[in-house]
């Protein structure tokens, strides 16, 4: 497959559809995630009350569940929305922020996975290792492990959950348990801004509203997000202006830049 | 009336008074709204606990109620604060974010309107149509209708509620049921940044602390906000840098730019 | 002491350690505080559920408690985390946002101080006066008093609580009741951006993970933060771009700029 042309085509269709992405996400990133969703080309809505999440999901094109500042009540709302999404057959993308850091985060991420069929889990290496049942090295919400250290755990986890698992790090790995794609787009500056992992999750959700294959949607989302990070790193050298440039780049990345910059590589799953 | 000179005068007095604007608003926009309030020239405070909202409102100069990430408990707090504002006679500005999208939002917006005398309702076309009892086209929190499609509903709604109704869109319309003012300031870039509608609401609240006439306060607030959007669009072409430029422009818009740029037009109410 | 060299040394060690700072803070500033923490050189985590705060604090290097958008439940969580921090002997830095504005804020700030041994209280003049039992002039969360008006109250409060008290204003004052240090770094532009006081608190917390002396940590944190504000004010003249420049400057302030710019002055406590 020519990945560059695929991403260009998916983005074009997404921007025409302008799909609604229902987020139940954390307080730290709500603003930047909403802005990122618009910049990519979709329409964000944030709603978390148990009195409306099902109705909101009922006309959304994808659902993002992000546990970054969780309470049990918020997870209850996520499960209500997730089940509605499953009923309607729209994709659910889970960001298990900090799974492995506290038992609440680990347990509640698993509670979501038990109750909801998730299309894609996007996590850092420690979060993915935790969900795979391994001991993980995590400090707060930052992984102390690299993606290639836990890459071998992803296919089994993906098969067990019938989900795509996307691990982000220096290299990103995307697998459904059968195929595995590596993504080398991105820039170290992305680690200097809060919520960039959350925004990568949202990018996957945006592309998943167009591509029926969650492997392709995840690869496209992470590559697109990484390309925007690369363009932003050319525009800015410190984190404040980099964050602004990232949002600019998610919006104004050109077809030419996508075609020339995409770094996706197909591998066989282990 | 010379609208430009009126806005300049109101802004001058507001910046001298530096009035406190108590916001009970949504998680997505709290930071950008607080910054916008300061940039315009007032002083923001965000407080939502039912244990303090009345006391906080008791020394504020205006109250903003925004239901963007509502729960019933937050609406209860809004009503407590709103009643205190009514008791004191300070203006209450309501932003019924997403009314029409879910029944919770529609019902809770109406619950506020039943319990609190609101000076100004600032909404997008679909939100205003919903409050007027019409079927509305809304996707999440984004209107799929234009302001001139629902303009005819606003005067009746305004008379029914004894409130000013301000519909924002390509052209904004402000009415108290007797007069109607059209505002052509603004820029399409404003739709690329989250929370710009919420910030337009805050601009109205800021001007309402000086002008006793809510029609004038609303027209001044929306024109001022739109002018800042126009200046920002000259400074930046992508949404990250546009958001920064918008905040800059709310602060550094000159008297000259106001005088030359204001596009308010008096119409008779239908 | 050569303060410049001390700050340079502390920052170097902090950036090597990359310490985790657990924040229980307000909705308005979560995003900017997380970004500021990273820019200074530490690692932020925001977690407020009573079901996880103790566990999160158990591997953090410092704890920030900020009551900006408090409810009683959030204060309960702060006390749980604060006691765990005390048990482990890690520093707790309190930001009593708006103490004096409402009785809830005054009472809950005192409830924290009764239950938790706090290393440093960082507040504006009105907040510090309130905690010292004096009548304060506050509008929402903005002090109407200058730091030198309440400076005389700080040493007694510090002795009573066995805490360092840091008052920020045109000049900042830091005291443990025995020594008093004045800091003249900073820029008036900082008042045009929301959450800069909160971020000054975070800067103290970051430096307190390295310096065992809370007076030094506070002086270093406030001077460093003020220097970044000064550098930002050279880079930008309006508040949107100033906020971006502040984040840039917290990251890229050079050793040379620290050495030449630091304005800390030792005074005897009154």
C-alpha cells in the first residue's frame, strides 16, 4: 500500500464529513484536544454526565475514552457511552492514561475493557505492558520504558481483546495480533508538551471514522500526528511555541508533506 | 448612535473599573475564558461549589453561566448563583452550549431560564432555535444552521423571557424583542478554535458591567470580539497561532481600529 | 550565598532527576501548570480521586495543593494526599487561591493547614493576610493589596505554622519566621495571564525536590519564575504571545541569564 496516498485520501474524506468525536477525557487536555480535533478536520464534543453520554454518543462518529483524571463515576459514564457506541457499531478508542501507576488506573482501565469492545487502545509502553499483565516501569503518567521493549506483548494483548493495540514511543507499533506496522514519524519535542499522547489518540479516532480497518486508521492517525510534530519542530524550538506550531501543523500539513514524510513500515506480527 | 465611540467609551470605563466576572463555565474553556476576560480588561473568577457560589456572586459585577460540560449538580450551583445575581440586580449572561443536542442540555437550559432572570442569552443558531421551541440542526455543540435562518425566532423569544437574545454566526443578531441590531464583525477563523463562542459570551458580560442597556452591551461585546477576531486573522493563518493572536488582539485592539472597523447596523425588530 | 550559582546548580540536579510533582489543582490551570512543570524540568501528574491520591503521592517527589476551584470533596482528597506526603517526608506546597474571598476558601485552606504539615505556602498578599487572621482586600482571586503591605504578617504566620510563607507581588517576600528574603524578579505582564501565581507555586515545588531548605527552594523557585517572566516580556508585548513566551522561557532560560538576572536579597526577619 502507498501509505502517503492513503492518508491523504482519508483526511480528505474526513474533512468533507467533519465527523463528531465524542470525548470523555481528562481535565488537563480538554482544551488542547478540542482544538486538535478541529485542526485535524473533525468536530469535538466533550460530555461526561451520566444523564447525557448515551444520547451524545448516539449521533457521534467515534468515541474517545481517556482516563487521565479519572474517578469511578467518570468511568461509569465511559462504560455507558462505550456500550452505546458498541450497540451502534462506531469505533471506541481507549487511552489508558497512567495504567500501571496506581491500582485505580489499572483496575478501571480493565473494567472498561471488560464492559466495552474497544477498537483501538493507544498507550505508552508502560500502560500497554500493564494491560498485558506485565510489571511496568511508569512514573506518574510517563513511561520509563521504550516501545520496542514491550512491542512483543502487543500482538497477544490485541488477540486477547480483539482490539488493535498502538504503542507510542520513539517508534510507534500498531498491531491487531496478525499484522504489525511500525511508524517512525514524530519528534522528541512532543514529549515536552502535555497531552500530546492524548492528542495522538484523538488523531486515531478521527481517521477511524473513515477507515473501516482499525489498523489502517491507527497507522494513519499516528503517522499524521507524527508528521505534524515534525513540521512543528521545524517551526519552533521551545515548548510554548512548539505547542502552538503543533496545532498549526495539524491544520496546515500539506498533501506534499504527507506524501514525502510518511514513515510507515509493514512488519509481520510475531 | 456612533457605535465605535460608544464601544471605546465603554471599554475605557470597564478597564478603569476592572470588574469581577464570576464564571460558572465548562472545563474545556476555563483557561482561555479566564485569559480572555483579563485581555478584554476585566477580572475573572471561576467558582462552582454550591458552598460558595452565592458568596462569590455577591461581590461580582456580572455572572456568566455556561453549560458546556454540565451535570445537574453544576446547574444547581448556577441557579443558586443566578438567584443571588438577580437579588443584587447584576447582569446574568447565559451560554446554553449544546441546547438541542441532548435532552439534558435542552432541559437544564430551560431549568435555568425558569429559575433565573437572564439579561442576555448568547447562543449559536441551533441553540437559540431550540430555546424558541423549534427543531434545530445541531451536531454536538456546533450549529448546522446559519443565524439568518433563525433570526425571525429571536424577537419572540426575547419578549417571552424579557431577555436580550444574541445569535452569533456569519452575521450576529441582537434583539430585545423591540429593536434588532446586526453585527458583521468577525472572521471565519474563529470557528477553528474551541471556546470562541464562550468567549463572545464573556465579552458581552464584560461590557454589561458598564452599559445598563443589555442590547448595547451585547452589541458592543460581539462587535469588540469580532474586531479582535478580524485583527487576529490578519496576524495568523493557522489555528494555533490564531488563538494566540486572538488573545493578543482582545488586549491590544486600538481605539482607531475600533472606530474604523465596527460593523453594527440598527434594524427594526420584526 | 551566590544565589545565581545556587539556582543553576539546583536546576541542573532537578533536570537530571526529573522528579514527579503530584498536583491536586484547579481546572483553570491544569494544562498550563502541567506544561510549566515540564518546561522547568520536572514531571507533572494530576490526580484527584480519593481512591488514588495516596498511592500517587507515595511515589511523588513533591505535592502541590491548589484550592482554585475547590469543593469540599477535593479538599478531602488534598488532605489524604497531604498526610501521605507528611508520612513520607516529601514537601507539600500550598496555594490558598482566593482565601479571604469566600468563607469556604478561608475555612478549607485552614482545614488543610490543620491536617497537613505544609512546607511552603505561596499566596498573594490578600491570601497571606487572611491566613494570618487579618482582614484582607481581595477581589475574586486577585489581591488588592501589595506584598509590602502584608510583609510584616508573614514571619509570625511562618512561625505559627512552622512553614515557609512566600508572598508574591511586585516584590516577593520569603520567610520562615527567622530569615526573610526579598525577590525582585518578575514582570507586570505576568498579571495579564491566568494561572501565573499557580505556576510560581509549582516552580517552588520543583526546586523543593532538590533543596532540603524550603527557604532556598522558595527563593530559587520564585526568582527562576520571575526571570522567565522577564525574558518573556522581552519576547512579547501582548498576553497571548506572552503566555507562549513564558513557557518557552521557563524551558530555555540560560545559565548566563540566571547568573546576570537574579535579584534575591537577604534581609533579617522582623
